[in-house]
C-alpha cells in the first residue's frame, strides 16, 4: 500500500517501475501487484532468472510487461554449479523461448566471471539464445560484497577480453546484438 501511495505521487514524473528481486516470479500475487502499478500508467520492466516460466506466461498473457531482462547465468551444463542450487533446466530453456517469442522487448544478461565462464562457454550459451535481440556481457565487480564470498576479490575479466567475446558472438551472427555492459 505504501509503495502504491508513493507511486501515485510520482505519476507524471516517472515513466516506469522495475520489478526485481531476489526472484519476483515466486510471488503468486505478482500479476495483481503489477496490474495495480500499470493502472497508475507506469510501464513495467521485469528482472527474472527464468526459473518460473508459468508465471512469466501469465504476466505476458495479461499484457503486464513492457520489457523483460533475464539473467542467463551459464551454459546449461554448468548452471547448477554456477547458481549452487538444483534446478530444472527445462524451465530455463522454456523461459528463454517464451521471452524470445513474446513480442515484448527483452534482453539477456550474463555477469562474467572467469571463475565460472570461459570463452567456449560463451559460444555454447549463444546457441541456447540463438537469434536473441540483445545479450549483454556484464563486468563482474568482485571488489563489492557478493552473495558467494568465495568470489570476493577474485580475478575478473578485462574489459578488452569481454569485448573480444562479444565481438566473437556478434561476428558469428548468433544474436542480433551482443555488447559489454
């Protein structure tokens, strides 16, 4: 209720709201929450990890999303080792396909750590999201407090290395746009 009151005071001053988390799609009341924000006239960007394609489908069916950003963390065979939880890979793939076919602007993004992802992995990942509109390779800042402390102050990719990987993906025509962020 407090958030909706705040947003009412920002009508005409803000264009949109980003729904992020944790993972927002785990909340069963998410469609109702977004609908209330949309009723105020705001556009909605959803940040998701892609583990709940059923909720994603519901939000798309109700036309509640204006932009989707999905964290695409690793090649499927390295996903569990990267996120350190068991998950159903088919849900990740289902979310990728759903997002790419939804008719809503979207992006995939991968935070790049040499501890987890190498150049060969990038090509494998690009195949999973082949023909995607946008894929951003994000610099990992290991100097900040991280969820997994083992990566604190770990080696990071140089910007030039990430740009080389993005150019390799773009040069092969695997995705429409691959850039470093």
